[in-house]
C-alpha cells in the first residue's frame, strides 16, 4: 500500500487545458473519469468491472499545474492521468511543448517524468555531457577520466550542419588517440590534439537519431586539490526551410558542461534552513527529511524555532528536502538542491508549513470565489483541524 499518493502535471505553456478531457485509467481494473464539481472530482466507472477505490478524488489547478490527490493506493494498482490541451494563439512552429509530471507519496521521494514535443516539422536537439572515472570511485588526482558528449534529435525534422566543439581544459591532459565518434576512432590532428577541439561536423542529424563523442583525459599529479575543472562543449546546427514548417532557415545552438573538483574532501558540505508558518499555532515536532535521489539519507525534528541542519555531506547535485507533518505524514513542502559544491553550507531559508494555492477556472483562468478547500491526508480523509493552524481547514476561497 502506498499512502499519500499525489500526481501533478505541469500544463504546458502556449496551451489551454480542456477540463472535460481529464481521465484516470486503470484504477482498480476499471476506467474512471473525473467529473468536475465544486469540491473536486468524483470517480465514475466506465466499465462493468467495479473499481477498488470508489471515492472522491479532489483535483485542483495551482500555478499552472494539474494536481490530483489519490490518497491510499493498493499494491499492484496503476493510475494513469490523461488530459487534452489546445494550442493557443501564441504557439509557433518550432516551439517546444513540455509535459512534466511528478508523482509522490509519504513513503517515497518524488519521481519526475518529462517529455518534449515540437510544434510543426522542426528538429529538437537534446544534449548532455557525462563523466566516468575509469579508475572507479570518486574523482582523484592522477585518475583517468572519460567524457561523453551526446546529441539527440527528438524532433521530427533533420538538424543540418551540426557541429560540436569542446575546448578541453588546459589543466587536464588529453590522452592521445582516444576520441571516438559513434564508436569509430577520430584521428588526432597533426598537433596531437583531439578533433573535437576545433569542431566535429555532421551533415545532418535525422529525427530520432543521436551521436556520441567520447574521449579520455588524465588529471596530472601536479594539480591542486582545490582546483575546480569546468569542461564545456558547444554545438550549432541549422533547421532548413525545405525540411521544416518554417519559411526560412533558422540557426540552432546549445551548450553543456560538467564541473569537478578532484580530490575534494568528502563530508565538507552542509544544508541548513528553517521551517515556519505565517499563522502560528502549529504543533512542534515537524520532520525535515534529506533525500539523495531516491534514497532517504536522514531526517531531523525541527527545533522550537523551526531550525534544522544536516552536516558532513559530500558534494552532489541531487539532494532534496521534504517537510513532513509528524502525525499525518502529509508532505507540506519539497525543495530540490542543485550544484552543492565542496566547502559550502547551503541555507535554504524558510520552508513554509502553510499549504496555499489558487483555485481557478481552467478555461477562463479566473479565480473561483466561494470554493471550499480541504486538505486531504495520506489515508484519503480530511486532515483533522487539530493538526493545522486555527481556521486552516475547509477554508473558503476569496475573490482572489
């Protein structure tokens, strides 16, 4: 059983949500529609098979996100939320429509999915730079490293005249004859340098194709342990008019990078902050959880002043903090922490305990006055008022 299951999906820019199209599928074996009403959404069976969960599923639209609170979800059950949008007048060929969904529960860290769709016929280039320590373990002075540059065309038209260049940092040593393009060796220049320094060209990168450039470097023994190495690659390409929905050619470009600090002392990073409320009268003992990716590392009970601090961490860019109610298990706030570098203490400031948002008409985008807002716990039932600040449960929305 998963408790406190919550689905949210970012309504893409340049689109208008059709609220009548929202559907939940495969919940307890049936196909269930969300029928909008004043208090949320009611699941209705669309098949002869009785669904396992026959209850109100509230949904709201807050800050451009569709949010569905499922509550408790039995083992083996599957929930699929779908909806339709229409392109608005501001959409143009080549614009990227990004669908970004998040699922969370009181038992696990949040998981995100993201998908990009391009309007019209147009190339859509996705790039990344990866780093592998061939010696294994953390990056240390004297290690040999392998960089991988990947460019993928996720659009539906070719990207012409693609060129990738990478000025390898001077503080690291390039390993001769180690540059490969899609598994084939790229001979070094007469100066003994990698071809990627001056640029590697591809006539066209077709839709749904990708290229990979790999090369190796060594970190010299003479380098200082406080040296920060930033490796940056750039790419350019052309969206040709004859291949796209555009009347003229358009230039494309991008940049990717990877930063390392070889030999950085582990355990020299900290995260601190404060949990608080604007209304007061909230119970003590709130919990702040520290996650690294999908793994929960630690948790702290906040002090009477709401303060917390995690020490002795290693640099990483995938930490997150979760503020959880101690009795109901409801997650009130979550924040992701990126680019946490060696020797720093990241102050996350105030983590708000106050649930907030705007309930508005999905078509007209105007706020709805007089709607009752009820906070639902992991068990699918309203959170007792004793667990909230005075007057926070069943609030009636104002004109704004």
